[in-house]
């Protein structure tokens, strides 16, 4: 009886490990938010740490990109400093990480462009008629 129980548990654990390892390592991009998965590092002109989970990149073409981390990165906002090691001249969401001043590695969850502000036209009120 006990041997049959252990054999069943072994088969169950093998089946579970196969199911976990067969999942893709990088999930496919979702339609709008994660359309841009990588940024060429030679296009990054500056960055601004917005909080412990968000960094804004300012690119040479006047575009901005938001880098969202998968988890909170402690003291990122306090030091407001990041470093990264590009792969093939790029940093990519789901594959790369940034490092804080203290050396803590934080995984990049997504990279998405910041939409440019659209011009808003304010309709003019007609002048009141004089009596």
C-alpha cells in the first residue's frame, strides 16, 4: 500500500515538473502595452527614475519609453541610479535586468512608448450681442 502511494506521488511530481518546464520563458507581447519589447541602448539619451518600479527613458528621437519592472526594486527611487548591460546593443523586457546603485538586480517586465500629447483646441465662445 505504502509503495503504491509513493509511486503515485512520484508520477504526480514528474507530471508537474514537465508541465512547468514546458511553459514558454517569455510570454508573447500583449497588443498595445507591450508592443515594444526592446530599446536600442545607443538611442537612450537620458533616464529618470519615477519610483521603485518605473523608469522613464528619453530617446534621441524625442520619444519617451517607460520601463516597468516586474517587482518593486528597493531603494531605486532613493538613489535614482540604474545601470544595465546591453545584449546586442539592446535591453529587452522579459529577458534583461537593471541594477541599482547597491547592485540589486531587478527584472524588466515591460517597455512601452509614451504617447505624445495631442493638441487640444479650445472652442471660442461667441461674443455676446450688444443691445
